[in-house]
C-alpha cells in the first residue's frame, strides 16, 4: 500500500510531532476511538483515498506489477504538485487475484472498510464485469483501465467509467481498414476465451466484413492454457492473415509455438501487443516475428522522435526507450496498457477539482463532472495523445498505432485519427439515477 504524507498550506501546516503533542495535552481520546486515523486534522485535511484494485496475482500479475509502478509514479507527481483540491492522495491497494468474485469483495472493502473516495485500476474484463455491479450498489465511483467494451456497451452502471484507455471496439474498427488494404481480407482469429476475447471476435468480425473481408476461423483459447499447437491446426490453409491476441502467463509460449508450427512459411501476422506485453520482442524463439505487425495503444519503442510528453512520462515511470525498466533491461513493461492508470488518475483529479469534491457526499457531483469532460489535450498528464471522452457511454476515444517488428523492436508504421475509432453510442448512462 502506498501512502503519502499530508501537506497543508504553510500557515496551517501541522507536523505529525505537533499532532502527537496536542494529543498528549488532552486529545488522547481521539487516538483511542475506533474510528481514528493518523490524520488528526479536520476532515477536509484528510487525504483523498483511492482504492487501487490491482491484479497482483493470477493471470493478470504481469500487468498488476506495472500498473502499480505507474500508479505510484503518477500519485507521487500529483502530491508533489499539491494533491487534489489541496489534499494529498493516498493509494490503498488490494489484490483481486484477477478473479471476479474476489474483485467484488475488494470493491466492497474499499467502500466499507477503507472508506475510499473512489476505486480504480481494474484491467481484466471478467473482473470488471464481476466488480462493477457492486460498485454501483455501493455508489462508489469506479474508474477502470480495462479496454473491454463492457463500459461503453451500457451493460454496467452510472458509477463505472473508462476515461483513460480506449475500448476494443474502437481499436478494431480503426485497425480493420488498414489490415484489409495492406495484409489481406481472409482472417483467422485466435483470441482468449472470455469477455475481452469475445469483444475482439464480435467487433473485428463485423469490421473486416465492412471492408469486404471475412473471418474464416474463430479459435478461442482459455487464458489459463499452457500449450497451443493443437489450436494452430485449426487455421485454414487459405488464410491470408492470422489475427492473434492472447493474455495470461503463457503468452511467450503461445507466440513461440506459433512460430514452431509455421516456421518461416506463414501468412502475415497481425497481433495485439497483449500477446507479448511484459515480453521482449528479442526473446529467443521470436525471430519469426520479424516483419509482422502489432496493434499498440502506446508504442513500447520510443522511436527516433519521441514527443516531449512521452520522454517525461518514461522518466517518471522508470522505463527506457525500448519499454524496459531502467533498472533492469530484462524487465519489460506492459507499456501499451499501464499508461491508462496514469491518465485515469489525472482524469479523477480533473473531475474532483471541477466538482469541488470534499468527500463522499459529493460523489454525485463527481460523476456529473466526469461525464462533462469532452476533449482531453495531449500533455504530461496524457502522454499517449489527445482524446475525446463521451460522457453518455463513459468511454474515451483516442489514437491507435500499428507497429512493425524490425530488428526486434516495433517501429511505428501507422497512427490512426481519433475519428477512425469512433462509433455511435449504444447507451446513455446520464439518464440513470444517481
């Protein structure tokens, strides 16, 4: 759990030592009471408590590690700049084990035990689907960093948002025209057998059809699978493009076995970087990926001309130009996803300050302030790029990137406009009661 010291304006600054002296002079009963926390000042001086639902264990553990590092870096920067509405931010992290049942328990713990102002950070879509209903019941604002289409679909509730990372539907509809034009129109899809994979299956199938193409094979794989060759035998011989997206602890094995199955004679490969997050593209056995293509929300390789905002962000989260830890080049980040934590925390900050947020009684104002956000400019707070937020469906839209593996790094070959990934809203959360 990451905690930060309280900072108050200079004239009102009270040190921990001073607080203890006050307690000894007659406030000891405060320290003895069951509801006492270490902040003895007025309630308005207590920290903003953000419950961080993190996949420390389970199939999402590789993401959880880097989500945590990114969150700590963003909160450190926010606190150094004065916090949110003049109050420091305290992150309260709880492991959900990448499990939907545990996720709902964690959300309840944030609301009832830790007294968090909001919760955030959930990645895996089945965990979001298991947790969001409880957040709605508890009226706990819940900011996920997931990519699933579940938020934008209207299936959740008014308390659940995805303002810092785009969803799968947006990603695939912006990719499909490029794939059809440059790689082929007969596509075999390999995807994880749960909600996130179903979003790929459903929305890419429709998107490639709109380009005059077709999906000639749908191959779902359980995310806990450890061996994959038997699935590759299902790929039809007339396939023009293999579209792959895989998650879980065996992603490296998945990609290596794909290479072993085909050798150097395979159709063009278009993968989502999820298949290799936290894995070096230069890993032994991945040589066959040379020349293949990947979707990346935020390119791992900085390239020859990174933006000043990307350089700033990499420095703060401790990642080098290749997307690896500056402390250990073998420790590769989940660069294309973890930025969502950074950007979501700044959205929470923006919305709280717009709402004049003081505490849980202002949660309705916070919801409305988040829904009122529209354009999001690129900057240190949003280094991945500018975005457009749709308050009706609680979903952000942004740029997507296609990279090609050259010399073991992914070089950018195409960056979409925001408009290429936009679609008509299916719902309107703003009509729901608070």
